[in-house]
C-alpha cells in the first residue's frame, strides 16, 4: 500500500555527489515510491552559487540553507557539503526541527558524531551515514545491524581509493611516489590538493567511524594514529615484493584484550604497511576499497567495491534515504548510537606491531652487533636480517669502509620500543642513514615466512 503523502527531502550541496543524488531521485522516482511506500520528492537544494547549477529547477534552488532545513514541509535532510561548519550547525538545526538526517560527512562524524547522535536521539529522529566511509560498499549497516549480535574483534582495510591507486601504480610500473601522484591527479583520482588523502587524514576519519560502531565506543579522529604515504619509495615497493608482500595504506581498528590487570581496550590507526600477498587485501588494486571484518561467530568477512565517486557514493546516500523514508512512513526508528562499552583507546606506543627497517651502514666488523644491541636493549626481538653490498672483507678502517644495506625485520613489540630503537639506530656512528621504516601487518595471515633471512 502506498501513502499519498510524499516524503519531502532537502538537499545540502549539489556537487559531484549531490548532482548524482538529484539524478537518481528523478530517474528512480517510481521505484523509490514502491520501495518506500510513498513518493519521495525533492523539496529544495541549498547551494552557494546557483549560477553553477543551470540544470536544477530554479524553484528548488536556494542559498539559505538554514531556512531550508527548518521548513515545515521538509521531512529528511541529506547533507553532502562536507567539512565541519556550516554542516554541523545546519544538521543540528534540522534534527532539532524534527527532520531525520542522511549525511556523507566523514570529517564531521569523526570529530563530533556523538553530538549529532545525542541530538537525534533526543529529537526521536534518524541519523544515517552509510556513505561516509566506503562509498557504495554496504559496510556500516552490516556492522550496526547484521553483526549486532556478534563480537567484532577487528576491522581493517583499504578505505581511501586515491592512496590505493598511487601505491598500486608504484607497484605496477616501478614509478616513484611523485610520478604516481601526478598520474592519479591526471586521471581524476586525486584532488588538486591531495593532503587529506595522501597524509592519511581521510582514512583516519573513516577509521574513527568504523571503530565507534564496531566496538560500541566513541572514537574520534584525534584518537587515531595517522601516517600517510608520502615517504613510501619505489625501493620500499620493490623490497616488499621481494619479501612476498604488498604495501597498502591500512586503517586498522582492533579490540585489544586486557592483560596484567589492564582493561580491554581499542586500537585505531592508519599507516602504510607491508602485508603478505596471501592476504585478500593485498590484491585490491586501483582506486577500489576493501574492508576485512573479523568477528567471534561470523568469522572473517570481506567487503569490496568502489569506495568513492559521485554515483557510487550517491548509491549509498539513496540507500540511507530509502531506510529513513520507510521509517517516516511506517512510524519506525533506525538504530541508535551504541556506545555502552566505553573502552579506552590504546595509545600507538602501546600497540604491538612489527617493523621492517632498512639501514645504510658502514661495511666493517661489528656493525651487526652494534645494531642488534640497540634492539636488544629495548626488548625488541629480531626475526630476520639481511645485508647486501659492501666488501667481502669487512675488517677495514671506518674512514675507508664502503656502505652496505642492512634490512631488519622484528618480531612483535610495543610500538614505543620500536620507535625508540629506530631513533637510537639513527644516532649510531656505524649507521649512515635510516633509509626506510615500515610496519609489517599479518592481519590474520602468518608473516614469519618473510624471505629476508640469510
């Protein structure tokens, strides 16, 4: 049965994603009516520069977003503007006016999602945000609803298409970072200012949202350790391949068991890492996203698809809009915020990880002993070591010693101990330079078979 009363939608922003939302609302009007149980109509579109949107019905266009979101004839507000302000103020106005909200704003949710959730709960309206993390990939709803009866232990994956395209291009062609970034920009995969992507901030916002949902704990972007890909070199890519690994920018959210009287905690971090080629994430190339979920009962699940772009993101927005509109028509409510666990967030220094360290050292006797001593002093166990280059006869004066390359892979240890070890190595007389430092992640796959022993 279909209601004659339409569900009226206000749209904030009409750029790449917003224009696709408008198109889908028009093209699928009949299907949406059947799926929702009532017509879904566009009540208005708020934009800053109306002259840039000649294809929009001028009767729908307004520059007064605040007036639009509080209009009596608006039922749902869809926000695809991005950024913190004025988006936060507008969405809070909408919620307090009794409007349900659909947003793709990862930055706002990661910084102040709790305020929006509390306001929505107080007003008795819905807050949906599937499009904020992985574009068209259905990910947040499975975490919030399908796995609501399970205990999620890890959510890890590739959640930024720009950086994945760059790293994939470096691996496929042997290009350096700058060349791969230039290619990504030319093809439209990277913004004119790629900072949010290549420095990991975009992925960190998504990691905060994922951790919040998966572990029923409020996690903000400020809680997420963040490191980008600018320092990844072609030599790093080649070294990873030689070890049977790929380098990916990973968002890793884990439930960390308590020990020694310490409570259970949550870890959320973003950084480039080596992962075994045997792991499904290693084969995710180009601008695609993929997220690996591990839960006690469900086991291992993988979600894969297009994580960005106008049409894919709009698909996720429309999915949320249908859910919210159904609730409006049927009188139901969507899932509310679940933050009952309130687990502490583990500092990156306390997270156990593994390192792949590449050093340029003097090729003389005692170098390996000196390097190994720094690891031992901080309780870091070496899993494998390899030296290349230099003379066969290492017993020469320091001034005449040629350079050699020393690669060390560690066993798991607190990140703080590994970081302190690398800093100490950089200060050794026999170390001429720390060429690269990368973390090594197994993500459920063994990494003990890395081919660096010798």
